[in-house]
């Protein structure tokens, strides 16, 4: 997997080195900080990642879901092949439920909405993605206003109904409200308003391999 970094200049956070939210014999639930890759990049300078850090302690751990480098929040890793197959299939079949918190530029009109815009990689600007009504893959996001902030900005709760790369980031830009601090999709005041991407994977609901329904949460750091 190629990294979303455009060059090998990479200074991932070191504290906490690994933050384990939940652990049992089947899986790990982790809180990934903003600035850390989920998996290593091809360049040796990009070798540090959540996966490589965890595998130092749990050599058999396998990544189930990933987050962009600059997104913080919940990541699942399996500790055996059976658990990996069971949970990974839920992500593939879209039976998991994910909630993100974002702060976007501007005063969003309305209290909730639905974005249905197909996405594809931008061939002239990789690894960025763009809306493509002709050849893009279906991508849908629900949003709900949490609070309105004075920048002006709006804190949103985002529910991705599909799992496309950069989906939330591109969808928010497409409706005129880029996520603050987004180095790929924000410009001007929206870019410099935060020193990190204000996007956090806060809640995740899935079925444990033993059959019970699980909901895990990590508080939003911003």
C-alpha cells in the first residue's frame, strides 16, 4: 500500500507509543493518534506505523480496518486468523457502524443531511480523490450538526455508509465545508485553522467473533 504522504518527511507522534482501548484473545481495539500511519509505507522512512508498533508486542496481529495518517481514532486488529475473517467480512459487507467527529469550515446549512457523490482517485493529483459522476464508485455519508463554532466552523457527527478512501474528507469539501486542517482538501483559512486534521473515528459497532454485539468508543481529542 502506498502511503498518503507525498514525500518521506515523517515525524509520527511517539507518546503514547501504542494506546490499547480493549484486548481479548481475539482482537485489539486501538486508539490511533493523528500523524501516525496505519500501515508502513514503501519508503523505509515510512516504516513506523500502528501495525508495526503493535506487532512488536503481538507478532500475529493483523490490521482489520485502517485510518488515514492524519485521522485519529479507532482501529481494530485481529489476534488470530478466524477472528480476522469474521470481523473483516463485516467491514466488507458494510454491517459495521462507524461514527466520526469532524470540525468543518463554515456554518453548515441545516441540522442534518446526506451526501451521495461517487468518488475516484484523481489521476493528476494522486493520492487525492475527487467526485466523479461518470466513473466513480458509490459513496454515501450522513451528517448531523453537533454545535456551531465562532470561526465560523461547525462540529459534525459523520456516518459513512460506504468506506471509500478519503470519503469524508472529499464529501465535506464537495458540499463547501472542508475539514479544518486538511492538507489535501482544505485551503486558506480552513487549512491553517488547525495544526492537525480535525477528523476522529469515535465510535465503532460490530459483532465479536464470539457472537456478541460490541460498541467501542474513544473520546474525541478536539
